[in-house]
C-alpha cells in the first residue's frame, strides 16, 4: 500500500444503481418521474404529509429489497485496511453503505430509515413500511408529527455532518486521495468537496458512468459502472 495516505470517498446515487435503487437525474431517475417540489420540500410536507410519507415508504421498500453491490463491498475493504485514514462521505440516504459494513460514514443528506419529530426533535431508526392508514407516524414521546430525517430542498445540511465532511477535505494534502463515485455533481455543498480537495493538493479520482463536472481537474477518471470498476481499483490501491 502506498502509505501514508488519507483516503476519503464521496458517493452519490450511482453507487447504488446496480443494487436496483433509482438515481435522481438519469433517464430512469426519480426527478424524471416526480417533482421534487411535491415530495421533497418542507412546504410539500406541511401541505400533505401523507403523500410525502407514502413516497418515502415506497423508497424504503425499494431499498429494503436491495442489497449492497460489489462497489459498496469494495469500500468496506478500504475501511478495513485503512481504519482512521479512511472516511466515507455519502449523499445517499439508502443506508446501503452501513448495511455493507462501513462504519466511518458521514451522511450529508440524512438517512431514509431515520425519523425525526417535528415538535420535540426525538429521533428514531425505523425500517417500517407503514400502511397508508398508519400515516403520518406520530412521535412516541409527544405525539408530534414524525418526518423522514433527510435533507429536503431549501433545507440546510446537518451541521455536524457538514463540519466533518469539509473538515476532512480541507485537511487533505499532497499524497491524499479523494475518490468520487456515482455523483452528477449538481447538488451543493457536496459538489464543492472535489474541487476543495484538488485545491489542497490531493489527488481526485472519479468513477462515474457518464462525464462529470469534476473530470476536468481530476487526476484519474474512470467512466463505467462502479460495481465493475471499484473492486479492481481498490485491489490495486491496497
Ligand atoms: P444523480 O442521480 O444526480 O447522479 C447519479 C450519477 O451516477 C450520474 O452522474 C450517473 O451517470 C452516475 N451513475 C449511474 N449509474 C452508475 C453506475 N452504475 N456506476 C457509476 N455511476 C453511475 O445522484 P446524486 O449525484 O447522488 O439530494 O444526486 C445528489 C443529490 O440530488 C441527492 O443526494 C439528492 C438529489 O436531489 C437530496 O435529496 C437532498
């Protein structure tokens, strides 16, 4: 292994595509079939919490039927080999990285299996795919409305996750590597991480099916499926 190297990974929906979880912006992407303003904003939730919850319950059920793919598993190998020199920053809410076995995970956009009370802030983990008559779920402590603990359009990212992600990347330097997998780079602030790493002197490696805005300054670009490319990339890295 080329030591000492800090390896940071940024993932997006593309890494879960081969597990059967839809991405957001591709041909089959969720934002082709649904309008974010109807389903993924605080206003939408205030207007129709049952509709919003039904969509998240449907997405929960899709993810529960899915399994981590070889790309997720390759990142587990990296964490096992590198320990604290490894950090995984994800925009995904699907929990597949944790299910695969990664523990050093920063979830920038929340987790679809966490719920948060809109009144008292209580959080709980739940894989429940509620039937329509049980929606919206209520807080066990105060009977307030529970919401999915994910980031919606117009909302700030969780401050602790943001601090960890940018702290890590701003602390990178020559010899360190940021591996960027399966993200279109359209959503900020996550999309600012690769350029930040590059400016600090770190190597940026992109693995993505299609070209991304990061390709122009990346040190290595691999166009293809993450599940095909990552296992070999990781084996060569280690
Ligand atoms: P996108 O759907 O915008 O982009 C997915 C990227 O993955 C695209 O560039 C695809 O080309 C690529 N891709 C698809 N299949 C792939 C495969 N098998 N292997 C490698 N790459 C593949 O998803 P994100 O960039 O994650 O935010 O989207 C960012 C955020 O926008 C999401 O977290 C979500 C969304 O709105 C919130 O909900 C807050």
